[in-house]
C-alpha cells in the first residue's frame, strides 16, 4: 500500500473505515480457504491482506484517539 493510498484511507469516515475493514477481513478469509484447498495461486496475497488489515485497524484506532 503506497503512501498515496494511506492518505486516501485517512480521509475515510468511521462507517467507511468499518466497511473497508470488513471487506479486507472477508477477502482474507476467502483467501485462507482457497489456500487450504490449493486454489490460491498468489500466496503473497495473504501477506498483503494481513498488512492492509493492520494498517486499516491502526488508522481506525488513531482516528478514535484524536476525537
């Protein structure tokens, strides 16, 4: 995730942030299932998804702390 993308995420509202976190969590779950059945070609996608989820949750906590 580039710095430009992180800046865009910082501008999300609380509801949009929660929605984005749910989307990433759902995608991560689906990718884990694909990996376990041998259908996931890009295993690095799991790593990227986990990192994206951590970034989103960090931004969410930071925005809550500022308010």
